[in-house]
């Protein structure tokens, strides 16, 4: 409870949390205004996909920085050293800190999206199940990139390092990962397509996108080729869950093993 309250007090005074919430609210409202002319029956699906495609450019980089600076601030203020000298191990500190970050970063956004449902029900035929798929997709993105941000903050010694590493990671997930897979796609066969599928869905952005687009009915896997069936050897929700667990566990373990106690040495 201490970490949750501490995280809330620190972030309520910072610009990062308000920037993230403000960006999400502004983008949501602008796209709603632009989408009011869409059909009553299908407008919701179009709006949600457009909203996701827009937010996906902002959420990863914002939450990378927020997670990283939240951890790094403990180094700058010397509270991390004091906590670790009081027989607090780094992994217990990180577990409590991560829980506090996720709760503080997620709660205002989730509250906003449920408030956002009110005008959606006015202008469109609102499918609650589809909307929950969208909210879950955004939630997973925030969880993953906040935890990756915690890794960046754990291994960094300066704010400049945080900025450089965060931009490189954002660039990798948005461009380099898909570019690398495209360069080897000609070599994909029935024998290695599952390995290619694992590599593809390890990118949390692609796992979330596939889950959302199948959840709103854009993609249907009722008539698939044999190769595509081998590629989609799990349900999109299973790929999403596996990607979430992998990144949360891998980044947490890496943070514990590679952390640096001091901001500057």
C-alpha cells in the first residue's frame, strides 16, 4: 500500500502521467468527432480500429518513459539505496514498485475508457464485448511497455541513457522487428512456420493487433490455407497471453539481474 500511495503522489505532481492521459483523451475525442458521420451499426468497429491505430504510436513510447523515470527517480532521490539497506531485496522492491506503477498508470486510463463508452452508446450501436476487447488490448500494451520501461530505468545511469534506450526499443518494435521478419519470409515453410509465428507474436504490438482485429471481426480464420493454419496454431488470445507473460517475466528477471543501484557512478 505504501508503494501505491507513494507512486500516486509522485505521478500526480509529474507531467508524464498527465501527458499520457491527456493524449489518450484528446485523441479519443477527436476521432469520435470525426466518426459521428459513420453508420450506426458499423461505426463503432471502425472507430475502435482507428483509435487503436492512432494510440499505438503514443502509448508505447509514453509508457516506456514513465516506467523508466519512475524507477530512475528512486535512484536520484537515494530512496532505492535506503530501501536496499533495510534488508529489502531488489526483486521485492521491484515487485512492489511495478504493482504500484501499473495500478497508478492504468486506473485513470481505464476509468476514461469506460466514461468514453457513454458517448459511444449515443452515436453507435455499442457492443460491450467488442469494447472490452479493445480496452483489454490497450491495457496489455500499457502493462508490457511500462514493465520494459522499468527495465530501462533499472539498468540506466542517466536520463540521457533512458531517452536513448527507450527510443531504440520503440523503433525496434515498430520497424526493425517486422523488417527482420520480412527479410526471411521467403524461407518460411511448413516445417518452420511455427518458429516464424512465435517470432512474429513475440512483438507485443503484433500480438495485440491480431487479438483486437479478430475480436472485432475484421479477420476470420474460418477458411485458412494449410500454411496459415500452421501459422495460427494458437488462438489470438493465447498468443496475446503468451506474449504478455513472456515480456513481463523476461523484463522483470532482467531488471533484477542487471540493475544498478546508483543513477551516476
